[in-house]
């Protein structure tokens, strides 16, 4: 009887895991299927799960109405730009806090984390006025800056956690051998924490790609990414569900492919140091 308990528990956890995964995946599946329906079928009640007649008309109309590739390139520039610049700031900051801590290091980390607890709308007015005065509205540098600032605390915290798992004795041995700080970072610390660094970069790319509040508030045409591309299908005349689903599918497919390809690296990095 006792031997059955671990098996039953494992089976229950497996079933629960699949149930949660299917529950989270269902909205994405519904969106993709709706994109192949006509507008009449998309708003029909009760809704049909499978399209009665598969059509690519919505995708053609989305391509004709909007410059998808322009929005796509803006999303790529936003995600990669905020990630690269963020890592250049977060890696030295996390290294300093992990291996050269000061009396206020813990307070600084908690303060950085507390900035994520404030609703973004609370800072919208001052940020908008600052961007307007600086000429940063509807520009890629401007939207990249605000997304970078928003995600930087998470990047620093993740890297700090990974770096703390690296034995300090290894870095001390490097310094005794005459290694400079730069060599210590590039040749020792980063290779040893590569899974954590990679997962931090991947997570920031996903967060930047999915950012909607700031992109809708601070961009219009020139720097609008795919989140604004999706929002453009909500008009005073109503919601065009089929076309909105097609636009959403085009927007999420690239990041889904990236996540699928890099899922092993992402999971490995997020669990880095969890088991010793």
C-alpha cells in the first residue's frame, strides 16, 4: 500500500500539470482558430470551436491594412535593444552587489523590487510630460528606455541570485592569479553562470515583446510595436474578432517560436542553483 502512494502522487501531479497547461494554452488555441473564421462566424453564439470554412482572408486583410513588418521590426528593436543595454547595466550591478556588498545592498535590492509594485499608470503623467519635453514620444529610443527601466530591477535581481550561487573562493583565486575585474567577469563569472544569464535575457525579451501599457501610451505610428498593431483592430465601430485574432496570432507566433526553441535553456536557467 505504501509503495502505491508515491506512484499515485506522481500520477496526480502529472494530471494536474497537464490540466494547468491545457487551461493556459486554450486561449491561444481559441485565438488561432478564430483567426481562420469569418467575422460572422467569429461572433456567433453559441460559438463554434472549429471553423466551418477555413479561410485566410483575415490574414490577407491584416497585411493590406497594416504594415505588419514595420511593427514587427519595432518589436525586435525594442526587445533586443532593451535586453542588450539592460544586461550591460545589470551584470556589473549584480556582480557588485553579490561580491562587493555594502551595508545598504539589501535595502537597494528591496527598493528596486518595490518599484515593480507600483502600478505603471501611476507614473504615466510625469513620464509622458518628460518624454514630450525631451522629444521622445513615438520614438524607438524613448520606448526602449522606458521598457528598459521597467525590466531592469528583475534583471538585476535574477543575476544577483545566480551570482550568489558562484563560490566566492573561485573569484578570489582569480584575483590572486592577477586577473583584472574585466577578466574575472568575462572569463570566469559569466561562463559559470551562463544558464542564468541566458534565462535572464530570454525573460527580458519576452517581457519587452509583450509590453502593452507603455507602448500604447507613448507610441503612435513610427515606433509602434506589435502590441499597438493588435490594438489598432479595436475601433469605435466595434471589435473585429476574426481580424483581431489574426493580428494577435501574427504577433504572438514569433515569441512562441523563440520560447519553444529555447525552453530547455530557459527552464535550466530559472532553476539554476535550486538543487545543490
